């Protein structure tokens, strides 16, 4: 069985963070979100994986994952020249799939439950597809499945009046039959080939589509708030670990993860869940947390940061309280006044307040 990770798209809702690279490389708990997808596929017993790349920063994806050996898989890269939709991207993989059943995983989906059982069930079934569904609070944002008597009756993309709250997640188990369906698809109003349309057409053809329900955590990380929320949930599931050094009067409240060669100076308070990378410095009188990740080689001084993601090599010397923010690599924030602000900063940003 083969695996496919979709790593393209423009990430317009996450600009300026995505001006210099794909959204799927944005870190959650100090690790690119698409790496969680790769690990999920690998841990389900699939080691032949195609990554679909396209758009800004495709070279960064190749640089990070390489041939896949470091991650215990073999990676093939397939270029999608234009953003023509998920179904179009899947169609590009026909040669790679080579008549095998396969798994498609959108690179910005975060799931904490193992999908191994779902994969095994599909391998041993005669279904043409198995779709993973999850209950959501805002169904008009997703493709929605109408389920009756244990069967999917219809799939509708972003309905104005949703018939259920069962969202089609970005995880699909498919057979090569889907390629014939895609070949007969017409573009949507977005001029894209929609995977929800393909699945609905597959349903109309033979009603041979099953579903599995995700009852654990699942998140489509399409917005900054989604990413920040997922960040906290992932950290909560990690093992507590302290590999750095700390001075006197440091308060570590709950689940804290600190990487190698990181220094926590005196009079610092860290409130769970928090992950701090390697070679960081958290200087005197800072308050970090709850729900904060700080990337490697960052320096935080006299700062209060909560519910935020600080990426690698950032310098923050700020009396301003930072909350609900995502601050990209190599950013620098300085100020001399106390206040409270929300930041969404692209790579290399420099702010003096």
C-alpha cells in the first residue's frame, strides 16, 4: 500500500507566515505539521510515500525531508504546477500508485489517534474508498457527509445548510478506481477538481464507500487560531522532559519540555503546556505559558508570552504581553512599554515598539 501527502497550496489565510514557505512546514510543538502526517502514515505500516509539492517554498520541503531515509520511509516528489485542487493532485499520482490501494493525507491535518486499524480494515475490505469523518462545531467550513443507517448517502462541499456535523477529514483511503472518477470530473466554481465531488461521484456509481469515525483529536490547521490550538493539544500529549539548566527561583508549573543547552534564568515562571527548544535562553523576569512553543536558538527577555508559537532564532525583549500570536523564524521584537498585543509575523520580521 502506498501513501500520499499533499504539500501544496498557497496558505492564503496564514499570510504573511506563508510568503516564504508552505504552511505544512509551519511548526506545531517545534515540528513541521506535515511531519506528524508522515509519522502517522509510517506508523500505519506504509513506507512508500509520495509528497505532492507546488507553490512557494517547494525546495524547502525537499531540503527538510530529503529521500525520507532519516524518517524511516522512501519519498518520491511529484510536482503540481498549478493549484488545480486535491483531486487533480491525487490524479498526478497514478503512476506512483501502480494499481495498489493507497492512503491520502492532507499535509495540514493533525490527528493524534493511530490510523493503523483504519488502514488494515481497508486493506482487507472490498470497498472502493474509506473516508475518515469527524464531528465538528462549524460544518459549513468542511465537506460534510450525510450518513444514514451506517452508510454515507451524500458528500457536499462546504454546504450553506449542513445536513450533519460529520466533516470529511483530509484523510482518504482509496483504490485506483478513483482515477477514472477524477478523469470525468468537471472543475468546481473555484476552477478546481474537488475530492468531495470525486467521492460523491464514486458513491453514485456503486455505493461502495465506507467510513470510519475519528473520536480523538483532529484538526484542519487552516487558520492561525487552529494552529495555536493544535500546538497546545500536541504538547499536552508529550512526555515531560527537562534537558537544560535553570537558576534559582524558577517556577516550572506542570508539563514543561526544555531542550538541550537551554538556560532558564532566575525569577522565570513557566506554566504548562510549554515546549522550549534547544540552545534557548529565557532571561530574568519572563513568564512563559500556558500553551507556548519556543523554537531552537531563541532568546526571550523580560517578556510575558501565552497561547503563542515562537519559531527558531527569534529575539524578544519586550515589556508588551504577547498572546495568541505566531512569530516566524529570525524575528526580533523590542519595546520599552508595557501593553498587550497579538502578532502574526512572517520570517525575519523586526519590530520596535
